C-alpha cells in the first residue's frame, strides 16, 4: 500500500545550494538571506552611497604646469569656513566644516569624486562633483564631509587615489540567474512620438497666449521709437547780436557743446577703465586750458558773424574777445578747465591700475556676465527670489542657508565678494538647497540639476579660464558670451544662427574666419579650449553636449518610462567575498563560457538567442539551393539530387511540427502522408459480437 510519503516523492525538489566560503560561520543564515544583493536607495529615491573611492581634477589652468595653479573654482568641499556655521534657522552654533592648509593651497582647484553605490559593483562607479554630493541626501552629504575630514587629517594614505584593485571587476563565477523587471527611459524614437502628442495638446493654448504678447511687444517697440525721435541733437547756442552773458548759460549745456564732437578722454559703454580693457591704447591727454573751452563754444558764433574770415583771423577775434572778458564772464570756462584737471588725475590713476595683472582678469565683472546669462534662462525664474516660507513653512528646518540669485546679484553689485570662489559658493547653494528640499527625481530637482551643470561650465569657461591669461577686455576672445564672431569681433557679418559654437565656452566663430568649408560633426572646441583637452588626460573638460540630457529631463519633468524584463546573473567577483555579489547583465560579464559553465552545473538549458530578421534574410540570400539546373550529373542523377535536397529541407519542417510548404513538397518526389505532420492514430480494438464468440467456442469443442 503506497504511503503518503511515497505520494509526495513526485513533488520533491532538492534544496537550492547554499554558497559558502572559507571563513564564514556556518551557523549564520545563508548569504542570500543576509544580503539582498540589490541596489539600496534613500527615502527620497536617490541611490545610497557606500563609499568614496577617490577624486581627480576636473579642470586645470592653461598657464600652469599641470600640478600648480589651476583655473577651476574652489569646490564647496574646500571652502574655508573658520567662522561658525549657521544652524537650520540661521542661528550660530552648528558644527564647522573642515579646513586645512592643504585645502587652502588648493582653493583654485575643482575636483570630482568617484562614488560607489550600495549594491552596485565596482564596474559601475560614477564621478560626482562636490556640489552634486552636497545636493544629494543627508547620508551622502555626511559621508562626503567625513571623507574630507579624513583627507584633512592625513591619516590614510592613497585616500585621493581613484584607482581600485583590478580583481574587483574580474568575474570569478556566476552564482544565480533571474529575470529582473527594470524601469528604463523611452528610446529616442518612442520619446519623439510622445513629445509630438504632448505638443499637439499645448499648441492651441500657446497660440492663444502669444497673440496678446505680440501686440504688447509692438506697442513697446513703437513707444521706444517715439522716444528716440524726441531726442534732439546738441546745437550751437544762438547768442544773437547783443552782449553775451555766459553766467546765464547752464554748465551742462556748455559741457555738452564741448564734448559733442568727440570725448577728450576715452569712454566706452560698459567699461569703467578703458585702459585696462584695451579700448584706450594711449596715455591720457593733458588737461586743456580754459581758453580752449571758450574757443570750442564761441567758434561757430564768430564764424557765423564773419563768414569770409580766414582761420587765422577767426582765432585773432576769439583771442581778443577772451582778453576783453572779466573774471565773472570767464568763470564758467575756468570751471570746465578745473573739472578736466580732476578728470586727468583720475585717468592717470586708471592707467596705473590697468597695469596690474589681476585688474586685467576682472573676475567679478566676468561673474556678473555669468549671472546675467544664467538669469536669462527660463528655468531660473524660480530661483530669482527667496523662497516664501509662508508657502513652505518647513523650508528653514531642512535648508541650512537659504540663498537665491537675487541676493547673489545684490551682493555682487555691492562688491561683497572678495573672490570669484565666494560668488560660486553662493550660487551653488541655490541649486543644492533645491535638491535637498525637493525629492530626488522630481521635475524641480532636474531643473536644479541642469542649472548646476550649466553654471559650472560657464563659470569655468568665462571666469576661471582667464585667470592666468593677460588678455584685455577689448580683445574679442576675452568676451565669449557675445553673439558675434569672436575671431573678428563680428566684422565678418555672419548671422548668429550660422556661427560655429564651442562646446565648452559657447564662443561663436564663423566658418570664413576659421577657413573651414563645412561644419564639423560632433562636439567642436575653439582654439582657446582645445589645448586643454590634450594637456592632461585625467582632466575632464565640462561640455555643453553633456547638458542636453539634463535639460531634456528638466523640460519634460516626469519623463515617461517603461518596464522591461532583463535577464541578469548574480556574479561573484574575484577579489571580493560572496557578500559583495551583484546582479549583472550578460554584456557586463562579457564571458560566455562562464555562463555556460553555470548552466551545465545547474542542469539548465539556456534560451536560444533570437535571430534578427535582417540577419535571417541575409543568410537566406547567401544560400545556394540545389535544383535540376544546378544539381549536375546525367541521366537520373539531377532528379535524385534535387529530390534528396528537397526531402532534407522538408525533414526540418516535420521535425519542428510544421507542415511542409506546397512548393517544397512538389520537389520531394511522389507525395506521401510522411510529408504532413500528423499524430499516429491509436489502433482501435474491434469488438466481437456475442454470437460470434459462441460459434467460435462450438468449433473449438468439436475439434477437441
């Protein structure tokens, strides 16, 4: 009698093998139960950082020797904060950031850090800047600052070295395999279709909003044109034929007449020191005497009264009139001469100041250009003013030091920043505060991430790149933000949309000035940025192309994604224990034999890879089929060869349970049922009637 245990034998399955390694306590739970072997995330959805492997320089000064002075900004991690840090609500008394002599010496360097996430192998390490780490979760920020303290203490050697043990990325064996459902972004084609659908819904609303804006713009343009027409040019004073009283003429009127033709001292729009900026190449002229101002004002009047007089006669008349004037009449011109003498002393001071190398750099002026460009971006609107704590009452509980671009501009204009690094720290606080307060992966988080990348690139290209370059402001290459050709300062007349833009500094160049016939494919760097790419291989140059994906995420917000199943393998790495196993794809392992060994040891049959349709079509076209024309031979040999070839192909159809195509069957010879896949019929036992059975028994008895 079969027992219940025997009945359960059919359902019995051997236990899964427990993988152990020498040195592990066998009394503990199996490794698969102790370690999840999956990517761990923070409460805000960001991946959890396990350790900081090392760091490297992002940028290096053009004038340095590769290891000395650099051009990059002092990162947030290396700022000297000897003053006490403000608490969550702006009160003094919290912990202080680390500061060392080593960090103070490297204030001009920008680093990025090699990060390993929890549950991810060393094969997938990522580089993050200090500002990005400050903007991540509190756990990441704490780990980052502790790492800096270790670096400051100097207790661990090779702490900055980003290299890892090569055995950490060498697969030793495959432990398990499983299908993982992962969320991936849409492909470019799928994303393009999704965007088209979104734009259809928004197009009608945008058209309705644009009409009143266009009308308002037209009105403002017309008003501006009317104001320009109202401006009258400076005319000569009509003194008439009577006695002239210069004390009745406003001083500003006299100043305008004197300077209407040309400025005696150089003046350039947007420049407070033309000598420093290179617009003035000659030293300032000496101040003019009061009589020369009298000549400039009265010469048109005397020429009008004496049209036939020569130049010498006019000068004689002017000299006689000046001598006949009393002190009261000469007072306005004496005042003009005194003002010009004071202006001359200021011009000499500007010229002396222009000889200082740091004055040529003008970092704060360049910082203002960066801030202006950042503020013009549509994504910067939410960062221009302080966060309203009435709408977000818990903001000051989460953010240590609130900051906004409006406050940065105010401090910049009041000259409260002593160095461009101080300016950069405040701007970085704007993006980092947004990332800390908002959940990772939200649209506003992506906006702050894009703005951070955009600012870092422009700050390096427009400010720090000119630290050690003696380039005057008047030089077109010193102003990469202007939308004209930087080779000829726009003299070529090429429109802005046809300029070739540098991938790092955004400077535009025309193909004519560069003597190029066509635009290059891919990212292009100007002559000022290209040398930095070849100087040191470990230095990474910030790229505008790399910002495109970040801006796309900021524009779309919640980017549509899809879930797909991916076959992954649990890999044991050569230099690490079993607790560091990670799930990897077949491409990551890059060892087919290792996967085959895993399948053979576990009695598993790997899935046959799908043959792409284009590959199948290409193979079919290359095949040479045997027919009566190509079989060769004489008499009946061609027929037999062609039939044998057709029968071989037909056998493959029947082998996989498919019917043989009619055309192929016609070449196989006489048609039989073997060409069709039909299950064999079971033999039916014939039932014998009872009368036949009795007759058969009677015959048997008679024989006996």
